[in-house]
């Protein structure tokens, strides 16, 4: 098995952080649909403002365009920070040629600007 990118939300903005909220990275329903990410899926969050990188999991947020960091993850960013959110998949060598990663480019208000599937 090889590890390949599965989904990427590129240049989103953190909408809010809540140290006392249970859960980790809240993503709005529109972002879940565009990326194919699912609640409880493991993700990496790369903070473009600070250089911080953290691993956590997805929870479904209530609001469209929401990207929130909750619990301990809230210590790794501030509202307004730009982030890249990545997920990875284990791909057997026989399926590498057909594997596709979903790339979602976000605008200033976390609106989906474009989506594409990218091959290795």
C-alpha cells in the first residue's frame, strides 16, 4: 500500500476556534460535499499564517463555509488564519493509475471557487 492525497481544501479561512467545544475540525456541509470528506475522517490542517501542522478529525459544522477548530486543535490557529486541509488514502499499487484526489479551491468567505480531480 502507498499513501496518496485523497482530498484537499486549499486556502480556507478559519471562521472560529472554541477551546471548550467537543470535536476537532468543523467543516460546513458545502465543504464536506465538495471535498468528499466525511465526519470522523482523519485530516491534516496546515496553517499558512503560523506554519503549524496538526492531525485531527472532521466533524460536520452547521453553517455553510464554516471551518472551525475545536478542543485542543483550537490552540493551533486563530479566526482568519488561512489553512490547507488534507486527507490521505492507502492505495494498493494496482489502483494507483486510477486513483484521483479531489482538489477544492476556496475563496475569501470559504466559498467553493473550483473543484477538480487530480491523478498521480
